[in-house]
């Protein structure tokens, strides 16, 4: 499509699902209040407002009344849109030089992109939004990115486990974390849609699943935040280490100051100016320091906060960057983005929610918008898994709040990483490893045995609410009256679970097979099968107290010692064998049963003698 000038271009709104915000005579603009987006409506003379009208109004900023309510903009006063072009999925917006009047910062780049991007979405889905001044992207007005040395103690990739990803390495960045803002240690994002916790925290919880999948298949993983919730307290405002930002953790585990304090150059944290930029830069700089193969940043998205209803944003987006300083790694980053986003979408649609969608175009070029994927000298992507402020969809208890959804999405990322490296996952979506069991090789007929079977989960999270069970193969077993054993807790990849249950040996002697396997009810059986052939011996013969195969005078002596009389319970556990008629006493009725079986010494007696 030929580029069109700002003066000549008009575009009709795409309505349908966006009808509530896209109707005659009004246009939606996006500003900010603290860290949340704010949508406002503007009336226009044109019953079908154009893109250029919307962007001109966006550049004009909030009204005085809106500013009084705390609504702000990243676009400096006086900045105007001087040109606009649309070429297929690419939109290029060029601002006047006043855009630079207050300086250019990482936050201004990101928030300006957010405002422009979200204002454009009422007119269509664009995967390549470029915001410029003159012929340069906004990010090209930032100071040069820091350059760090190489980690002299870097461990070789594939050090832990042999698998499909052995020899490859990743820097894994769960976005945000509590950081020093110049006056205190505060979360980067508010909490919306409780009980879903802050993005600072659930990003890390979700990333734990990905780390487990990758390491189980041999990949060397360098997380930029503390992934162990039991690690303990940090010295920062009573926070646990897993809660704090990347730059603080990287300092804790020995990275140099050039990595964790590249902007402030203050190697003592939590005392001076805001460390926001230190935190953002520390993540990609750590990947350059470690020389990893790829960089993946995991986030969830947010727009207006506490949104419900059909007009709220939903779905997954994956970003790469092929511009400016990251241009040499643009093509491989796009390949990685395609593999990972395809893995996420295919997995969620097939196994979790068939209605799950991308937010607009699945794969987007960030065009310098995110420092996290602009700085690293390698394939780098940023995933926005879903919207943490769409409370009745993405952030509900079937999606971002649910551990099964989280683990399934991360298995999709794992699959995408394998695709990028030209290999296949060793561990399927549903996978396990047999660990051990306590099923005996011999049993006595009619006897009960408490047994256990232990599996290690290697796939998606096991949850009873999602139908995960240990099942008797072919839905029956000669040693149980039941064919399912339900786990009592959720089990993530890499964790072991021991199923315990009771087996009762069949009465007739012989060889019997018991076999058990994991399944998801109504979906599939999967993983290793525990199969055992058990030699069932004849049941104990009534009256054979000394278990020598006969019933004789010696056994009679033991029976006499247990005699209690009619209706007088015999409570001595050593006499339980003597209650031959099944009641609680040992009396003449038990002696009658005994006499049926008594044949004398060395005479083998059939175990059915008392029947």
C-alpha cells in the first residue's frame, strides 16, 4: 500500500467488537494515570474520525480537567504529528522536534509507544508501529547502551542434564520485581483483579515452569531474578529475594556493578536516585555478560486496570526488535518470536481454552520500544502472555490465576524454543518418569497390602481439578475394587508424587498382573506404565496359628489360650487369628470351625476347609 500523507489520509473505524468505543463523532485516546492506561473519548466534527484526527488529538494531550484528575501523557507539550503513513501492517508516526524538548528516556519511549499503539488499535491491527522524530526512531535518541565484559566464570551450556537442548543457553527474565524508585522499594505494577497478585510477582511464578521444562531437557538457564521462593529475606524493606527486581538479585549472586548499576553507577542499592533504568538494563546486560544464546522476557499485559466486559483487551502478544542497535539480531529474533508465539497459541488452544487468541497481530516489531530486547546482542523476545487487568477473562481463575494455564503456556514456550533450535521436546505436554514402587512380588490370598507408586512429573502441571489421576490400565485391576487414585495436591514439572493405596490379594492362588499409569480423564493416558506380576500364595488356613501348613494339637493349644467365652470380647491383638467365626469373642463356635480344619501334624489342609 502506498504511504499516505497526514493531510490526505482518512480511515473508517473498524467497529464490530469495538463498537462501544468506535462510533460516529467520537474517537478514543489513551493516556496514563500512574502506571495504568486511561481511555478518554473526544468528540469530533467528522462522524467517521480518521487516524490523523485521533493522533492529532492524542498529541494535544489531556484537558485541564483530565490533568487535574491525575491523567498524564508521555508526549511533551507542543509536540505535534507532522506525518503519518500506513503501509500494510506498518504505521509510521513522525512527531515534531518538540518531542525531544524534555529529553528522551526509556520510560518516555515505552509510554509514547503505548499511547500511540493503543490509540491506533481502534482503526485496525498493526504489527509494526514506528514512532519517530525526523528520520530516527525514538530509541535512537537515547544514550548509547552500556557495553559489558564477558563473565570469566560462565559455566558451559548443557552442564546440568543431557537432552534435546544440551549445549544451548538462555537468559530468562521474569519482568519487573520490587525496585528502588528513589524514595522506597515499591512494585513496578499495581495489583489488579485480586486474588491475582502483582505482575511483579506472577511473572516470576509463571517463569518457574519454563525454567523447569528447559533445564529438564538439558538447557543452561540463567534467570535474572531469584527463582527459589525459599531462598530467604533480602536486606531491602523486608522483602523476600524472589520478590525483588533483577538488578538487586544480580548483585547478590556476584555480577559486577557494570551490569546491575549501569545507569546510576551507584553500586550501593537503595540509597540514591531511582534505579528503574538500572533494573531494566541489568537484565539484557546480564545476557551479554554471560554470552547466552537467546534472551526471553516474560510479562503480562495491562491497559486501563480493573476492566470487565466484552470491550476489554485480551490475548497474547510476542515482540521482537529488528531496528537500530538490534538490527543484526532482528531476523533471528523474529524467528524466535514466531516459534515461541506459535508454541503458546497451539498449546493453549489445543489443551486449555479453544477460544484463546492473540491480541491483534500475534508477532509485533517493537521498533526500539523495549530496552529489554533492544540491548542484548542475541536473539531476544518479549512475551505479553495475557492481560492482568481484564478481570473476567485473562485474569480470571481459568487463565492467569490458574496454575494449569500457566504451566501449559510455558510448555508452549519450551516447544517454541526447541523449534528455534531445530529440535523436538524430549518431554511431551503430558509426561512422567517412573521413580519407585513398593508393590510386593508375592502376596497371600485375602491379605491386604498398603502399597505406593512414585512418579516424577515431566510435563504440564498435574491437578485433580483438571482430571489428572493414577489409573488401573484397562480400567480394572485384580487387586482393587477401584480403578483411580487421585493426587491430593498440584504437581509441577520436575516434582515427585507418591500415590498410596491398599491392594487386596485375590483368594485363589496364581500369577496375577497389576498395572498402573497416569491419565487425564477424558483426554489421554500418558507416561510410564508400572506393571508387576505378583505370585499370590494360598490364603492362611483357618486354625494354622504357627503357619506350618497343618492344623494340629500345637495350634489347638494356642486356641485354648485365647478362649474368652460367649459374648466376651477378646481384645488381645495376639488372639485376632482365633476369631474364626468372625465375631469379637473366642468361644465354642470358634472351636467348631477349628475342628473342621484340624487334620493332625504334617497333614496339609486346604485353605477352604472352613467354608
